[in-house]
């Protein structure tokens, strides 16, 4: 099987991608700086699970540090078993915090991607998969199509991911690096980030803390289970030239109010809602058209929202000690 480099390996999505690749028999080299963007104990929890699996090695490196990253590529090339693909999933995520510290988003998401692409060029690696975001579609008609002109991002986070997408096209054009850009739609599941609504809502309902509700709760999301996203990311290693592909649930989006109701049923507790004004950088609705993913990758989600929420709440119950101690 193949040797694959996965950046952001301690992250929510990337750690699941690593796990599925290992289950398929691949060798996985993970890179992550394990920064303090959110509670590092959750990142270490994910890495601990991966470290038990044969075929996984890990390097604690910042993608923005080109000199530190180069030996990872050189070691694989010199071993006679080079990387066949780079799944570039590392990123600073989160719309609201990007408004407070836009500089770190550009460094991590744009410069980090440039470093990866430059080393791929240097070492002759031809397949690149980039994690991008549905946040780019703000203001476009739904369901969102990959052909939408996403040239007016409304947050530094979205702008930094657009920069990464454009750089990937440049390296495809100049150096024939095959790039699949995966635009993710509201990913949720076990061990999700503590700055995301799903983990916060479950914890707040469970402990009786008021949920911070920005807006009236009728904003909606195309909630997509993390294992479906991981499968789609792996399927995106298929040669495509350069393509942007939505990975989302592809169904009528679910409102935040409905999500809270479903979590209340699973936890057997009633949520307390603390209403706040809608945030200027938030999107009111997201909904993916996934016909391109079906056609090019033979991919579509398999996990219903109800099944995904069952698995997510079960993980919370089994890891309540960790979750309740996390800094949100």
C-alpha cells in the first residue's frame, strides 16, 4: 500500500482520515504543530489513539516552518518509499477568531499551503488534496455549487482558504501537481473541536450551562458526519487535474433549533438558551450540492444526522471527564 503524508494529523478531521488510511493498510506520516488554537489535551487524545496503530509516525512541526518541514519530505524520498500523496488538512479554522487575529490565519493557511506545494514540487510528489471550506460561499444561492464565484470572502478565515485554493491552482498550472480541493460543510462527530457548536452544545446541555445562541436559531447548516468527510477526503486522492469538490450532507439543511432539540432528547436534559445578536461574519445557511462528488469520486454521505448524533453523544458520555475539563 501507499505512503501518505497527512498534515494537521492531530486535528478533528485529519485524525479520522489517518485512522481510515491505516485501516486500509496504508503507511501514514502525520505532521502537526499541536498549537494552542484550542485545548491541546483534545489533540493529544486523538494522537494517543493514532499512536497505537501500526504504520503511523508523527512529526511535531509547524507547516509555516519550511526548513523544519523539508526533512520529512527528504526522509521519505531517500527511503525509496516516497509519498504518493499529500493530504493537506492542517489549518487555522474558525470564522470569528480569524477577525481577532487575521495574521496567524494567513500564515498557517496560505503560507503553510505554499510550503507544502513547494516541497511537493521539489520532491516530485504529484497528488495534493487540500481541505477548504464552505465559508467561501457566503452570499451565493443555495445549494452551493463549485462554480460559484467565491471572490468576496467575508472573514479572514475564508480569505486565507481562498488564497490556499488559488496557490494550489498555480502549482497545478506550472508544475502539473494534481490537486483536489475539498470544501467541507459543517463537520461534526466524536472528538470535535471545542470551539465548534456541536461539542459546546452537548457539554452545555449536559452541565446546565446556558447555550450562547447567536441569532434566533433558525440559521441552518448542512451537518456532515466526520467519517463521511474522511472517506471523501481519501477518495479525493483520485487523479482529477485540478478540481474543487463539495463534501457535505447534500440534504435540506437542519436549523440550530432542531439540532438542540435532538441533543436534548439524547441527553435527557433541557437546554437553557442565552440569546445574542447574530454575528456579522456568520453565514445564515449552508447547503451543499454534492453531484460533483458523486460523479467524480463516487462519494456520498452514508451517515444520517440521527445516527451521527448518537455516535457523537455516546463519545461524549464515554469521555465526559475529558470533555468537561476542556477549555471552551
